[in-house]
């Protein structure tokens, strides 16, 4: 009889065993500062004369300017583009420069010049991390293809381009 009671007790214990378990788990989220960018200075190739054959005008990210071909540089203002980026401190930022050539157009006669070979400082060849204050300056330069004086007559040429800043 004792054996029978012991077997019944063990069987009853198995019947009371739970087939499931529950736990209260936690979840979290963090909202970070939005990334923003402001154009601090426009990319300005300055004044020059293309002469007969034309060539190129290069403005580097540090603001230096030089020309090639028959292009003769003149006085006046020129400078690299400057962008002020702000966002979440110590987060990586992806910066996409224009992938297609950008055209500068003379609004009087419709003639164009092409911007290409975009460069920047800091270089986009490495990861860019916002510093601990969350603010970063990006300096950008490029190369302007200039035709001869017949292709690019006297006048002011202007255009726009898009740069994209995002968290990486």
C-alpha cells in the first residue's frame, strides 16, 4: 500500500507540472538628434578667361585654385564650398557627393560648363564620425571643364547640385 501511495503521489506531481513558462521582458528605444546640414559658402570658381582652347579650373577643399589649358585666372573672389553638419555626437555619417556631372549655365545665352571630380575634406574615403560636440565642417572642391571663348562666352554661369548627408 505504501508503494501504491508513493506512486500515486509521484504521478499526481507530474500532472501538476506546468507545460509553459512566462517571463516579463523589457524593450527600449532611443531617439537621436536629427542630422542637419547648412551651406556655409558656395563653390565659387572665380573669374577667369578661357582664351582659345579652354581647359579646367580646379578649386581644392582647402580653397586653393589653379588652372590648366589656356585658361587664365583673374582676380576676384573664389572659394571651396563649406557645409556645416550637426547631429548625434560620435555617430558615423555618410556623405554622398554628386555622382553625375553638374552643369553651370549662362542664363543669357544658354552656354554651359561642367563641374566634375568632386573632392572633400575630410576625405570620404574613410568613415566620418561626428565629434563629441556633434558638429563637423565639410570643405568641398571640384574641377570645372571650360570650353574655349566661343563655347563659353563672357557672362555669369550658375547651377545647383545635391549633396546627401545621412547616418551610416
